[in-house]
C-alpha cells in the first residue's frame, strides 16, 4: 500500500496533477500538528524533541505538500533510529528564511550512498530488514523544490542523519 501510494504521488506530480495551492501559514504550528497527530505516542517511548528559534514562522507554501514532507522525514528518523533515542525537530527563523532540521541518532547512511539518496527507488545499502519503498526522499525533495525550498542531508554511518529544509520567509509587502 505504501509503495502504491508513493507511486501514485509521483505519477500525479510528473503529469502535473499534484494540487499546488500555496497559502500563508505558520510552519511552527504545522510541525506541532504533525507531531501531535502522528508521533506523540511512539511504541518505544521515544519522542520528538522540539526547538523553535525566531519570531516569524510564516511561509507561503502548499500546506499539504509541506505536511507530507515533514511527516515523511520524521517517520524516516524514527524508522532508522528505532530504540536509539529521541528525534529532534528544530525550526529556526531569521530575517530571510526558515530552516527545518530533523535530526536522528540512528544507523546513518554510508557515504557512498549519499549521491543517490534522492533518486527514485534507491535505498541505502544498510537498510536491509527495514521496510521502505525508496521513494520518500525523492518525493520530499520534489515537494520542497515545488515550495521554493532546498533540501540538504548530512549523515554518518552509525551516528545518525540530519535533514535540513530551507524555505523563504513570508514577508508582508
């Protein structure tokens, strides 16, 4: 089902049928909503630790695409760091942009796999036995770019992964 949903998501996007409705909304609140809805009670007791820096968290973006991306990245963080501690979500706002950082201390990703991580159907070589489709990061990158954002991933094998999403801050003109 997960694979089918991901393939349908990609197909809709590739044919230009992904609904893209940018609206002004508070990214901090969206992150809190995703955590409360989907990650509040993890079966192993791990939690999402949050840190918010800045005063303005407003963006002009498609809320549904942003929600999908944040959910997917948090889901990956828990999946690849099961029983290895909490996951951290930092949202940092400055004068020009907002950065979301999702940090885990899990299995990490071998350096040789880094260049292929955003390719369709690619899974890191150390993910045997962990369920996944190899489409999540590709979709997150696509949705991030659609919302005028950028994505960066840093990872060390055995130490964890940090994914950073940057988006322009919404400014009243």
